[in-house]
């Protein structure tokens, strides 16, 4: 199945991005940065036409200038995760063949370790969530990847719901009331306790299935 174009409209730094999508993605990267005590966290989305990796949200190092920056498909560890669909935790980037040091230098920050997880839609990868230089006080590699994966799922589902909610099947935009509701959900997901967030994630998954026509509402 060809990748759907999930790049946000007007993603260049000089132009405005729809506020709700930007808030959702930024809440995810900011939450990831704080959970892992990291220097930075970011979300790349895949341009459906070119396959480029596009910085769509950044928290921490580079947050002022990186959004809107793009790199060719397959670049660095984010590119590897996008192609493989597998999460990765690398605690010594000097020994990584996938790490694109020159690209990192061009962003203004070169990490020594990172974590990354794919944002998926079905079998397709639509983006990558990265955490740079997570704190050494974090729990353990498997637990950290599980948490990062949950955040990536939240971002992917939330983004799809937002995109679907903005457009009717005939292409006409929906009321801003729906966008405001989804924005509130996205922000509260990031502050909820784990049990509540898990329940909300389950409900969001069901909502996505209903929107996709795969399940009838009861």
C-alpha cells in the first residue's frame, strides 16, 4: 500500500501549520523529552510524494529552527527505523553504522545516544519519534522502548483522527468544534496517569476504526 501523505500543510518554518496538529505533535515530543530526561525529542513525518523525512515537531535542542527541515528518505537512524518499522535504542552512536553524523552536525546538535520508534498506520510507517540523549537514570532499554512505542502510537492515532476529522468524505471541512475537542484530548493524554491513558488510547483506537469504516458504533 502506498504511503499516504501525512506531511502537515504549510510545514515550512516561514508558514503557519494548522494549530491543532502542531499542538498534538509538540505535546508528544515534549512529553517524551520530560519522561526520559532527554536533551531533545522530535517527530519526523514521511512526505508521501518524495519519501523525505520532515521535522514536524521538536522539543529541546533545535526547537527554534528545525521544524520544516527535511532530509532524503533513508537518512540516518530515523530513515532506518522508517524503512524497517522497528524501534531502536543505541547508547553509543560512535559505533553505529546507521548514524549520519554529518546530518546531525547540520542540525546544530550531535547526540551520543538516542531512541527511536516508528509511527505506524496499519503496515505502513508514517513517521518516526526520536529521543536524543535520554537520561542514564532511565529504567532499562526494553521498558524505555515500550514507553516510547506507546507515545508513537498515540501520535499516529491522534494525527490520523485529526486529519480525518478536518475533512468530510466530500472534501468539505468540518466545524472547528471537532478540532477543538481533539486538541483537548491530545493535551490531556499527556498528563493522564498510565491506567487512564491506556483506557483513553483504547477508546481512541476504537474511534479510529469507526472513522475508517471498520467497526459499527454500538
